[in-house]
C-alpha cells in the first residue's frame, strides 16, 4: 500500500519507518528541509533505539522516502497520516493549528478519493475540524471528492517506540466510515496476526482514549509520590508498600514507582490538555488538577532534600547529577525532573556536574541560561570528582550498580540522593554514604 505521512517528527518518523518495514511504500514529508535532507542521508536526529536501523534498511530498499514537496505527497498515495506537532498553548490546551493546516493543504490539492488519518495527539473534536477544513477547501475549488477522516492515536513509549509499533497491545481506530475501517484494517493486518488488537471506536472516543491512557498512568505516578511523602513521615518504606499493593492483580505493578516526578513530551502535556478541555466545558477536574500539582511539587523535592542533607545551604556546593533525559533510552529532556532540579540548584548558588549517556546536547539547549554553573562530564565517575553530593535522576542501566565504596571516598559530603529508589539503603549506608531516597524513612 502507498502511504503519505505528514510530519517527520517523533511520531511521524516511527510511523512511516515501521509501515515501510512491513512492505508499504511510504513517503514522509516535512516543512523542515534540513531535517528532510538529513533523513535522506539516513541521519536520525532523535535517539530512539532501533529507529536508525529501520530507517536505513527501508531507504536502501526503496520503500521509505522523504520530501518537503506537498504536490509529490498528494500524488504519492490516497492514504494520508497527519503526524504534526500539537504544542501546548498558553492556557494548557493543545494547539491544533498545524493539524488543521495540514488538512487544508491536502484539501487544496487532492484530486481523487482519499483517507485522512489523524495520528497526532489532538483534543476531542479535532477530527471533525479536519473534516470541515478539507470540505471547505474542496468547496472553494468547486470539487466534489469523497475524503474519509479517521482518528488513529499512537500509544508509543519513548525508548521503546519501534517495538511498541511493531508489537502493539492495541490498535485504536476512531471513525464512522466503513471504508476507513476497511483500509486501516488491511494496513494494520501485519501487526495484528497473533490476536485481535484492533479496536474500532467512534471518532471522539478514540481521541479521548489517548488522553485518558496517559492521564491514568500519570495519576498512578502522582498517587505513589503523594504516598511516598506520607511514608517518610510515618516511618514506612514506599518500595515495600509498592510491592505489596502491586501484587494485587486489580492494581498490578506498573507505574507504581515513587520518584522525582514524570516528564517528557506526553504525560505533562496531555494532563494539561485534559484540564483545558474540562475548563472549556465548565466541568471540574479535581483528580487531574491534583495529579498535575503533585507532579510539579515533586520535581522540586530533590533540591529541598539536598539542601537538608548539606546543612541547609547549597551556596557553592558541588552537586553531581546522573541522568538528564526524562527516562532511559531517550535524549528527550522536555519537562524532565533533571532540568527543574538543575535550575533549582543553580538558583541556590550551587555548581553542577552532569552526565547522561544520550541527553547531553539536548540538556545544553534547555539549560543555556544556567550554562556557567554547569560542567558536562564525559562519564558518570567524572561527574562525581570534586563533588559534595550525587543525585541520581534517570534510571539508566549503567547507574544501576555503582561502586558505593568509591563514591563514599570521592563525594566530599558523602551524600547520595536516590531520585528513583534504585538502591538498597542498607547497602549504601554500609559503604559509608548518607542515603536519601524518595518515600523511604530516614534512619
């Protein structure tokens, strides 16, 4: 099948590459000509495990193409995936202008029946706006063409996006058009062989399902972080609590980790967008508001913990930070707890030595205003040299089993703040370090 993907960002590139990997002829278009030229050379600007190999393989096979030419995109196929960005607006809502503009650009050029699939994460009702935008453009041209519209939200985890696309736990399609269901069912058939994963919903339910999924996961994280604060005051250990409640099959163990707060391009953005939808419809959203507020407070917790551990004053203290990406296996620092922490530290007069396996450059861009107080180090051990304390913010594999004895000798104040509860407090303290976790009683 011939497919056009509009937008060669994170979602669009994964979508186009994976569809081409099962034999489809895919053209990805993007207005960023520099990005397109890089992709034509096989250069993938984002760090996503396995994505560069999939792109390179299908470029060589002639199944994956990149362009900035809209006319070429329209001529290429009759199935169009809109995967452009929906940035957060000032009021927290998702800005869908790029989605609507993409639909209008297609409406100005389409010459035969087509299917438009909204892959971007969009507020409920956006597919209706897309449908109207295309109809208006066709009417302005005096053209009568059947253009179907469907919602097909992505449920990709950063760091595992290629695997998630190739082995989905569900494929959600939102449409009232039988032809759209037929086309998308055929397109997703290679990913749907072992068991039935296809869920056909109405358009608005499909759009809401994406937000609801991310909001539910965010809620579990904020709930555990709130319990972690209580746990500390009660002398309990949130890790033991997590194991106990996660054993209940009605709850399960996933996303029950207390830590430094969630970040990334999805959870914070989608919770805010749901809150904006609730406000627009004059409905209370008390749980969502609490989820957001708890998370924002949690991101400042580590700086407070460090201040307490270092005698109440961070001025001219040197703090090593392991991990800048909001999660492992990505270079994404958007809304990352590390960025909030480092800004808090610099504002308090501290100096910071940082290391991350992948996110050093993206962090440099995000922390340009703090750059004079930050030293970017070539390794985890180098970051700890001359430091008073160490904070672990991202649970990269290489941080899982450090030499605690060496850390105790290296860190001036012997302070280790475990922002992801990776370590056994007893073992860390036995090595001579002062251990501070999240939701773990201070002893």
